[in-house]
C-alpha cells in the first residue's frame, strides 16, 4: 500500500495535533489535582524525616496528614547569610513550603533561599532541612531531621526522580533511611564531617562508626550523590544555625 | 507495509472468542516464541529492573498493560497508517499512551506514580512493544492483537520475574524483600555482588535460555 506524499503529510500532521491536544488537555485538566498530590507528598516527606511520624503516616488519610503537619511543623525561610526572609520576590509573604528547592538549586549558592521546618510534638523537637542534589541519572532530594543541638540526625527521608529500581532507588526504602538515625554530623574532634555512605553492603556497625552508614551494593554512584548532597546542604545551613540557633537561647517556636 | 508482517490465517465469521488459533497467540510467546529468550527483545529492561522482585513485578504489569493497549490502538488504525511513516506513528502512540497513564496516576495515585515514573522510559523504548506492533498489530484484527499483546506480555513477564528471583536470592539473600536465606538457616549468607550488577542478569538469562533451548530443541538459523 503506497500512499501519496500529501496523505502522509496530512496524516502525520493530524496525528501530531490530536496527540498533542490530548496530552496538553490531560496535563492542564489534571494540573490542580497533581499539584495537590505533590504538595501532600512534600509534606509527607517533611514529616517522614521524623521516624515516629513516618510510622504513623502509613495509616493516615490525606486530610489527617495535612492537619498533623499544621499541628507540629512551623517554618521559616533563611538566606545564605543566615538572615530570615519574610517577603518573596513578588512582595508577598514568604512561605517555606512554596520555596522550590529544585529551582533554587540552579541558582548560585549565595542567592538561594533556605527553608527550615521546625518540628515540635510531645516534647520532642527537631530542625528539618531540605536537601537537593544529583544522583546517578537524575535529581535526588531529601529532608533531614536534626536534633535541637544540631549535632546528630534523628531521621531522614530521601527521594529521587530516576534512580535504577532495585539499586539506587533503594534510597526511598525505610531500610536504607533507618541507617542514618542517631548518626553524628561531627567527628570526635568536633569538626563538621556530615554523614557518608560507604561503598559495599553489609559492613559491620563496628567498622562504620558514628559518621558513616552502610552502603548499597551496586549503587555506589547514587550513594556518592547522597553523600555530596548531605555534606553540601547541611553545610549551607550552618550560617543560619550559627546566627539563629546557636547564638540565641533555644526558643524554637517563638519566631 | 513491512514485509515481515505476518498475516494470520483469515478467521471464519463464527470463530469462538477462544478458538485454538487464538489460544496460540497467548501460549506461543510463553515458551516456543518467547520475546526475550527466543526473539531476544527487551533485553535492556530485563537487565535494568531485575535486581529485585518488587520493581520487576511493577515493570511486568506495566508492560503487559502497554502491550495490550498499544496493540489494540495500532490495530484499529492499521488501515489508515501510511507505510512509510509507520514506525514513528507507533512510537508516538506508545509514548502518548504511557505518558497519559503517568499523568493520570500522578493526579490520582501519587505513590504508585512515584514508583512507576522511573519505568516510563524503559517501557517506551522496550523493543517488544514496537516489535509486536510492527510484526502483528499492523496486519491483524483488534481482538487478535489484544490476545497477542497479552501473550507477549506474559512471556516477557515470566522471564524477567525468573531472572529477578535468582538475582535477588543470590544477590541479597531475599525474595520480595523477605529474608529467605536467613529463614532457611543461612544466617550469614554472603551476598554475591556479581548478581546485583547487570552482568548477573546476563548470566542468569544465559542459563534460562540454555535450559529452555535444550528442552525445546530450538536452534538459531
């Protein structure tokens, strides 16, 4: 069956238009729902950095999660120098949840905005900070919950865009994230060293020490990405911590 | 039209929905004409997602879904598609279909979307999808094409699940995340790092092809 060029061009054109309209329509139509789902997911990840909250999240409905978030999380936004920022670029109030970490990541470090989420429930307090970096294939990000003295990690939630399922994508599993709990960000000399994931899996705890976590077999490059991301971002927040936390008495929710 | 397109024997009007001829569309790809082990298609995804059973299961179900629906759509359009641009038409339909599913999941089932979105690229570029469109759906009726898609999808699925079973078992001592080796008494099972790397998939796949061909007597010409 040999068609004329005219038919082929018309067919291709109409197929392109139909498919493009279909995709654009669906994307537009579902946009608000997708944004809602995305916001909920981000809040789940922020809460999920606290291990006890993460357990509770599994049985909660969307509204309950949002209510819980309102109840226990308060947030501020800081600039690179550690000064609090109240207004966004458009002059409206700055909302930490609306700071797009991915977009900020593309700016130079000095120009980025740094949201801080403060957790306070049942007498437990934590600073939860967002992190963003590059995995093996695409973006990786996460939220790290730090103890009020900022020296160690309470918990972590990690996520990714396109790491290999079963390898790098394992960073989203509880098994991997639990390895970061109670690890220290400072070495015995008091130097900031962050927490790094080692190469290879099933390393005995005695060989890891307080600043290292067990690795993921076959996903060392993703692990390196996570290491860089944590080192960089927790490092970026040090100015905020120096100015707003360490310099002041610990009055977390008064700001 | 492709010269390789098979024209299946013309069906009689009163053919039952599951006649012998139609059953063969589903059963052939399971063994004698398996897309992975005999046609050697879809190897890249068979390597990429088979380190653990769980993501493999997700991939298997997604591929079955996409195969069935892309076969159906292309088969419905088969008389209108110009032969000279058929490949790009197939690609456009498959990519649109997968993207649509992804968008809907993102709105209504965000957790599943997060799991599946990494597979999107792997599904669109899976040679089996294009292979079945080219070899079957372009020359056959919609219902037969659906059966063919189901058969090829199942044939692909059992192979990658088998590969994943051995890779997860030897690579980390687990099956579906359950510590099987520990449960049957190998407390200190030493995981084999080779199985976690793509090379492990080649080796397991090689063994499966070996066993299968020595049983069916299939020889490459």
